[in-house]
C-alpha cells in the first residue's frame, strides 16, 4: 500500500467525521459555533489529504 492510498483513505475518514459532526445538531438551538468550526476544519483537512493522496498517486 503506497502513501498516496493511505492519504486518500485518511481523507475519507476525515470527510466522514466532518459529515458526522455536521449532522449532529443540537435539538434546541441547531448547530453550535464550535460544531461548525470543527466540521469546517475537518472538511479542509479531508480535502487536503485527498488531493495530496491523488497527486502522490499520479
């Protein structure tokens, strides 16, 4: 397994984590500020890891 494949898989896990946090909204107030911030950070990390992995595979 090459490092590029590991990065793509890691990006998938981070994307799943971002989706999970985004869907876990509070029932009374909607999404909180920290939830949105963590989801955005995880989404950015997922995109960076996935793009890096794809570029390493090419």
